[in-house]
């Protein structure tokens, strides 16, 4: 039981620290996933708590208590890499290894695995154990082995392939410290005690039923004269402890691969081949044909061994791309073509002022130069992959160039413009455009990215003309629809190109009309669109996207963004959605929030209450409230926030919204026409969330205003009854005062 008790002490402080700053603490069960093990904290009535470190199933056979073994939690390491071709060694950062028994192994090719115990490394790097994390360096290697050795001698062994040119590895381990207990229990009838121990039966934990009389605790009668905590306490002749906590079974620090208890994982590789064209025009043309956003790397080098170096580079790229594709061709990772410039390309080089030899030039499918590095190909080869930051920079530069070309070209087709705007809208993130192009052009080891200046007014006018031209479309253009969604949600080309947020404008509302007109067709086609081979899309339900954009626009206006909020147009869009019968939960939710912020000219909330009543009668009223909500929740679109927040949040939203609408009638006399309806809403809120003092207070006041005074007093008394420590003190006092006024007739 020693490990068991130690684990309890180890985690108690961490769990309580995490709760000490929690806002809005309520009674109930809380879960912590510290070190991969679920720990329960039960906050009970009368300010009592239970901290449960182990839970699971049990069986009773006679006087024996049997604990069912839990499913293993699946211990695992988490690795993160940094790449730097110039690094001579690999820096390892092991995050908080504590005192546990870890081993690190390295292997070059098929050589033997060389292991070292982490505590041995620490004794050299940080002998005083000052730092939480352990940092050390290892020689360049192909494979990294990580081992966790448990107290019973069993070990988890993992083998990882290191990326080429890796310079740093950060290792985190989610340790299931409170793993499965090997315990059993026996009830001692004579002593009326339940004894739980490990298989040895030594030093059992003794439990008595809480209902039975508890033994009287003896208090020490002798008080120490002095009590203090001393670090590194010792005395003359005391030996220094060399026990390595958690080291488990002692093994040699160097072992061979045959010592592993698990087989090395098989790693598949697709036999990917690049097609190298014989001239530059063909190479650019082939790059343009790709369904993916693909770029062409042009290598300029007049040295005799240039062809040999280029071929070696191409072979290496084929191998690396094949690993990314795993076991079959995937165009997502096929994002670069390559070409070795020759004597026939001198004119092109001269026209583009490429004089440095060697140089690496990256162009798009139209032949536009996106980046130039005054260096050899070998130096830059780590840049050419789908995962690298360089590819993201090229995508951004390409979006700028493509849109600028489409705007300047009077012969540009409608499809060209849509494609150009879509490229910009589809970029992964928006950040400071100027900061990305801060590389000094004289630096021969870095790529200099092409910077294209765009005129915001010109872009805006072109987008407006495009939207106007498509208002009468009979069929939807999915790329245009996707671009519209990004733009109205402040994730589109305006954000990407100019790093600006905005309030919805007239063009945006025209674009929204396009989405609503084609919403059914978009819904029917978006699954196929999102799964197009070689492309990345994530288009959700059009009605939900519009509703969320309107809501976000309202938040943006409240945050102080300049621009016309267009409240009338927002209201008009919501009405179109509701009237069309396509209003889903997200649309109604956002609409109600929007309307709740508004008042009519006479001070009432008539529009809000009318629309909520329509929703209540059609979606919530009648039958079992919980069953109806459950059916609604099951039918939520995957893009709905409540499909992630969960059933309880979905249920609470409806009871809270019903109460809020009812309370609007209580506090505003101008809403008196909705008194009967408000009582229905309030009763519904309590059917979903029972014994809520706030909701009971709302219902009681509605009853009183409706002339049902005795019923009001009884309901308000329940509101007072269910007040507890979590209730706001001011509100609690007001609820009590309302009851007093109802009882003495002064309400």
C-alpha cells in the first residue's frame, strides 16, 4: 500500500491548487486528468467534500470484496521537433521527468541501441535537481527510444523516427501514476471492519461504516518544545542516501536492440516519383495543371556537378514525400515540382534579374516569382515540404500575386477572379504581412519572399462587382460560397490581405443573400466539396454560417469596431431565415440574442417576445420537455457550438432563455400583453431545470401579476427555500423581500 498512499499525497496539493482559482464553483462531481489519471472531487452538501483517487467496479463474494481491474490508460510520450540543418547535435528537453524511471536510447541505422538512464544524465547535467525540466544534448541519430520502467519491473518501450535535420526534441510524458490497484478486501465480522490491502495482506487500510459508531481518537498529552522543518537534516556519521526513487529494477545503461520488449513499428513508404521536365515552360505548365496549390523550385547553378547535386536533391525529396504519403498517393503532399535551369534559360534569368550563381527560385503556375534565395539547393532543401512554414509563406505570397494579376488583367475571367479571392480567403491564418517580408535581400542563406502591394479600394470594388454579377445565378458556385462565408466571418480576404476586422457592409449583405438563396444546394453539395481530392475545404451549413456571422458582427460592434452595424438589415436577414423554414437552432439562438438587445419605440420588447413565442410553440411546447430537447439535440448540425458544448449546456440554454424571456415581462410593464405566454415559458424553465430559485422567483411574480396571489406566495416561498450559498447575496435578499411584500399585500 506504500505506493498507493504516496500517490494520494503527491496529487492532493495539485488538485486543490487547480480549484482554488475556479470561478463559479457549484456542488457536484469534478474530474481532473492529472498525469493521465481521472481523479474525482465531490463537493457535497453542508460544505463537505470527497477526494476520490481511484474508482471502478467491484464484486462481493461472501465476506470478500473484489476490485475489478481497470482498462489500461495507455501511457504515452508526446514529442515536438525543431528543425535546423546547421545544428551539429540534437538538444533534448525532457519536461518535468520528476523522480520516475525513464531511459533514453539512440540508434543510428541498424546499429545497436544505446541507452542511458535519465537520472544518470541528470546527475551530470543538474546534480542538485534545481530545474524541473532536464536539458541535454545527444549526437545526431536516426531513431530515439523512450522507456518508462514501472515499480514491478515492467517497462513501456517506444521507438520514434527522428525527422531529417532535427535540432531539438521536446518530450512530455503523461504518466498514469495512479494506475491499476492490485488490492482486495475482507470484512472482519468480529471487529465490524472492512480491511483492504495488497495481495500480501500486510499493513491493510481499515474502514468502518460511516453509519456505525466511530472509534474515539486519542489526543497526544505530550506537546513538543519545538517543531520546525529542516532541509537536508543530518548528524555526524549519517550516511548520504543514494536511493534512486522510482528507479525500479537496475539495468545496464547500455543495451542492445534485442533487449526491447516490443517490436519496432513498421513504417510504410509510398514509392513517389517526381517528373522533371526538359525545359522551363513545360515545368511551369505542369505545375499549373495540378489541382493543389503547387509551386516550382528552379535551381540555378553553372557548376559541373550541378546536375549530380540536383538529382541527389530530387531523390531525397521523393523519399521524404513518399514517407508523408505513407502507403498511397495523396496530392495534398505533392506541392513542389523542380527544374534545373540550363543554357536555354539565360534570357529568362536576365529578364528577372537573377544574376547570382547559385540561386534557388520559386515560381507559381503562372511563372510569377514568389521567392529567391542566393544559395545552393542543398542549403534550402529542408524548406521544401508541405509541413514547413516556407510553404505557408509561399501560399500567402501567391494569394497576393494571383489577386493582383486578376485585378490588373482586363481579360481575366469570372472564374479567375473567384479563384484569386478564394486563394486569399483560404489561407490558414492572418498575421502581420510586413513582418513576413523582413528578410534582408543581401542575406544569401534566406529566401526573400516577393511582396505585392494591393489597393484595398480596388479589391473591395472588384469583390462588389463579382457579388452583384452572381445575384441571378441559378446554380451555386461552391468556391464563391466558401469565399463569402470566410469574408462575412472576418476570416476572408480582407483579414488575410490587410489584417483588418470590419463590420458587415452592403456588399456583405448581398453576399449573404447569395448564400441563403442557394442554401439548400450548398447543403446538398458541401460534403462532396469538402472531400475534394487534393483540396482542403471546411464549409459548414450555410444558414448556421450566416447566423454565426451576424452574431459575430453584433459582438464586433459592441467591441467598438467602426462602421455601420446595419441593425435593420440584420433583422431582415434573420426574418428571411425564419420565414423560409430553414431556421435551425443556431439561427434562432443568435436571433433571440440579437432581439433581446433591442427595444421598440414604445419601450416594449414586442418583436423579441413574439419571435420567441413562435419558436416556443413550434419547437418546445407539448409533450415531455426533456424528450423534445433530446430529439433537437440529436439533430444538431456538426458545426453548432452546442454539439461540442454538450447536452447539459443545450438543456440549460433553453431553460435559461425561457426564463429570460419571461423575466422581460416581469420587469417591463409595456410587455404585459404577453403575461399568459410568459407564465408558460416560466413553467417550462422549471420543468427543465427544477428548483432553481431564480426561475421560481420569476414564475411567482408572474402569478401575482396575473392575480393568482396564493399560488404566487407558495411559489415565492419555494424560491426562498432553495436559496443556497451559490445564490447572489443581493438577489437572495430581493427574493426574500418580494415574499414579504406578497404576504403583507404590498407587492
